[in-house]
């Protein structure tokens, strides 16, 4: 799984965003270009939480991951 996280208002990329997938202990962090990569992962449905201080957490439920494929999931976080 990979993607880019941006600021919802400005469109600028966000570095340091923590991405957590549950169940399991899958985590990732965006780099200076706002890009994250998390692998390998088991097939199944996950709840994904994006968090960064001074921004609202974003939670997506029932995101399906299939083994052997690379999913791209881009998102934007709203400033507080």
C-alpha cells in the first residue's frame, strides 16, 4: 500500500503523518514528499487512521487489501 497525504486547505504535502492499519500492527509515516509505503500486508479489510499534530485524524473503515497487489490510497487532512 502506498499513497500521498496532503493538507486539505493548501494542497501542500504533509511530512510526518502516521498511518496505522488495524487489525494488525501495520504502520507507516509520510516522508518529506508526503509519500508513505506500507508492506507487506495480509489480505483483508482494515481500518486506516491518519494522524498528525495540529490536524484532524482521518479514519477510513473497511478498506480492502488483496495479497499480491499494490494499492494506492491518497488522502488529505484538515487543519484544526
